[in-house]
C-alpha cells in the first residue's frame, strides 16, 4: 500500500501548495528527529549511566548526556530490544511526510503499530537472554515480561526452552503481519498521480482515494506472511497435542 502524493497542483496559484508543504514537511522532520534522537540514545546506552531508575555519581557516557541516558534507560526497561522494531514504522511515516506523501489509512497503520509493538517484545521475552544482558527484565523488557508471566500462568510453571520457542513462533506470525500493516506494505495501489507543480498528462484519469485499496496480485512477502500465519497455527496445534499427551 504505497503512500499517495499529498499535493496535486491543478491550478496556477502556488500559495495553497506552499502552505501545505511547510507543515507537512515539518511534521515529518519532527518525527524523524525523535526517531534519530532515540536511536542515538540507544546506541550509546550504558547501564551504569545515571537515570530515573539508577542514581550514581559516575559521569554520563551517553552521547546525548543525561537526557539521552534517561531516554535509553526507559526504552530498554519498558520494551527491551523490542524498541528497535517499535521505531521502524514511525521512521517510515516521517520519511513519507518529508517527501510530501501522506501515508494512506493512517488510523489502520496506528492500530497495527500499537498491536505489533508489544507482540514484538513478547517474542523477545521467550528468547534466553545472554549473560551480558544487564537488565533483569529480559530481552523483551517489562512488556515482554508480561507475556512471560502469562505463559507461566497458563502452564503452571515457567516455560521451558522448547515451550518458549513454541510461544515465540505463535507470536511471530501476527507480529509480522501487523508490522507489515503498520508500514503500509500489504498491497499496492494504482499508479501515483502527478507530483505538485506537474499536471497530469492530458486524458489521464485523476487518482482517487479508492486507488489505494485496489486489489492486486499477491506479492512474495504477502505469501510469506501467510506461510508464517499457517506455521503459527500449526505450532499452536502441536503444542496443544503435546500437552494432552503428557
């Protein structure tokens, strides 16, 4: 589902286009700026830096100083390594806005993003953290720990490594599908209309909002997502049968 151009200049007056370009590009720049600041904070994160959850007189090692240390600590405490996946859709949205392209079906994308983000943390919660991981919440952070606690409640004990892999596989399919939805890569619409300042060729039909939902052939990634969904259902069935045989 590609983004559709935000501006179509069919008249000689450029002032409305200029009035729209500036705030749209500003919003895109702000979104990309927030993502960039967060990424820089995460890249230079140190568990020994002073933050809201850790008081120390040691010098701050984060490249953005104390604010960067706080941002990195909150992100890793809450989302764990899942924060890296959480930042991908907003980065794509900001880039689209910076190019004067309005992401289509933004409400649906937000829903997919909000649903996929905790699921990504849940997958990481079932991955064994290496000895070098300094946080007690695991690779999925506090959000992922909630999924691990739910699995322990269902099983009556902490998930074993094999059971944890099965849970991760079950969560992987909907997570991939929802992130694909959030990034707007599910379907491709019709050809994009002319850019601002370039009128469409004579006789060409102007693009409408309906073009974005025009069905086309399934892409390779759509087939892959379908396979992952099928794999998730198969793994869940196998896990249930394994429980019944015990």
